[in-house]
C-alpha cells in the first residue's frame, strides 16, 4: 500500500481540531538565520542569490509573500497541520497491530523532500543545503531487522522501490536506479555508495532559485550554479555542519573542489544531465507568460 499526504504542503492549514494547539510557541532560530547581508554574509562568501532570496517567496523576510503571516506563525501552522498526519499514521499502525501484521509488514515512513526553516535565510526546498536535501526516513520491520538503530550511510528515494522488490522476492529491473536498503538494515555496509548527486533545474514559477548541480560525500559538499554569474560553494559538512563557511577559493581545498567538479560532470554526462530542459510557457488571459497550469 502507498499512502501519501499533502497536509503539510504550503500554504499550511491545520484541521479545526488542531488549530491553535501551538499558539504562541516559537523555536530557536538556526545559526544561519539572522546574519545581515551587509556585514556577516561578506565573510561567509554565500552566493548572491541566497542573500537576496530572503526577501522573496522562499525567504524568511517575505515568506509566501506574507500570505500565511510571519515566520513563527507559518511554523506554528506547519506543526499543527502535521498533527493530522500523525493521527493518520497512528491509525495505520494500530490496524496492523490489531490484525497481527505489525511484525511482518515493512513500514517506510518518509517525506518527498526536506525543508528549510530559516537556514541561510531560506524556507522550503529547491536548494542543496542539508536541511533541504535530507529527507526524513524511518523503516520498521521486526521480522527482518532489529529496530532502534540510526544508519548514517547515504540512501536515496530511488532506493525505496528496489528495497520493496527484494522483500517481495522480485528481481529489480536493470534499468532501475537505486539499491535495496535491506543490507544496511541488516548491518551490512559493504559496497554501499560513497556519494550522492543533485540536480535542480530553474523553474519559471519560482525564478528566485537558479539551476543547481551538486555532489555530496560523507565529508564534503560541492554546489555549482548554472546560468548566473555567482559564487559556487564547497563545505566541510563534518566540521561545519551548518554550512556557514564556504571553502571555494581557498588554496588548500582546490584539489577537493576540482575532484568533486570532475565527478559531478562525469555523472551529468552519464545520466544525460547536460541537456537542460526548457519549460514551455504561453501567453494567457492575464496578458503575461505563465505556465499553462497556473490559470
């Protein structure tokens, strides 16, 4: 069974029974939330588009163009909306227990993307910073593996289908990317991937974020931007997990950046990522050029 919730997609609207549960509650802002553009950003060497986006639809200073209120109000509504998802997942798990299926059923709980809440002055996804690219994932199946473990290796959403295939005793098609996660769940890390790649193509509907290509290892992350004259990024995510200090341009990291750039372009060529897609737009009744699905 595949069960998908759209409940916490912006704009956030909780169920009536949950509306107001977190009134007045706030969080500590992340370390990269409050730096000012004129001072601290210069030392951090972040791209110009990141600095400017904090005033846009996906930035903390004008998020969703003010349609859902302030940063704290949006976060409150987000958490209240998520309570409905919690209840739904709880009902599924209770049904499995009531019918004696909870020990032998693999349950994979995950999101379709990560989400920034103020990191680098941004919200939403569409960037390669850790909060956006990391996707929540929990897996439970007591019959196959012991629970309560935190697996640190890099898995991807393309690994979900091969995992289900292995559980069902079905051979994964050769054309399908990804690897079954069963070996990791059983404690075997042999031959697992050492890096993941990222691509995001500029969208007409969200022009604030450029085309982004990236590669991430267990220690470094490299981000390269296409179509704009701006600063690329390199981070040591072990020693700088908040990705505050861009290492691009520092001589001691030149070889690291060169190798990751080479790996990235090899992957793009192999996966036909060098062919950048263009989105068709048409003139509409509003007199401007929007995507056909916008009206």
